[in-house]
C-alpha cells in the first residue's frame, strides 16, 4: 500500500504541475525557437510518467528502509519536487524561460542533494533518481537554448 501511495502521489503531483502547460503547449510553445535536439512534444509525458514512477519507488524505498533519521532525505525530496512543480508554472504559466532556468538550476542541485541523502538509506533509491538527474540535465540545455534564442515577453 505504501508503494502504491508513493507512486500515485508522485504521479498525481506531476500531473498537477502539468496543468500549467495545457494552454501554452498549444499556443506559446510552438512559436518558440527550439534546438535541433528538442524532442517531439509527445515524448515529454512519457518520460515524465516514467520519472515520477521512479521517484515514487525511490521514496518508498527510503520510507521502508530500516535506517534511522530520514528527515533530511524527506526534506530534499520535497524541495526537489516543489522546484519541479513550479518550473512548469514559470516556463509555461508565466511564459518566462529565464525564471524557469533559474528554477531548473536549483532543481538540479536539489536532485543531487536528494540522491546524496537517499543513498545512506537505500542505494537503489539513490540510483532510481539518476535518470531524473540525467533528464533534468538535458532539460537545462533545452531551457538555456530557448532562453537565449527567444525574445522576452514585452
């Protein structure tokens, strides 16, 4: 039951963050100059579903570990999830690639800290977050390119 709640919770929170993307994906996002390495739009929900599932399993592994004090692991997990959530609002909701870039750089650091704080409780949990870190690293490159190659909103 804990596994289901962790995975479902991550998926639901991820979907809530996606609410900010709905209108902009159809209107603003297609007008942006994007890099040649930008994936097709349909790739994003598939990748994020996998990543949120892995996050949920990683969280479950930490919750069910037999180790003591896990507070900092939970704190960094919550921080990275919050930064992940607000990125969609900043990028798509506000249509502001610069604010989104600042956020995603902080998110990258928060993921690294989450991995390092999950590792003492479950090595597998830490490893399950590595694809997330790789994807966010890739997303940083997309965000930087979009910020540099599109004029700010007047």
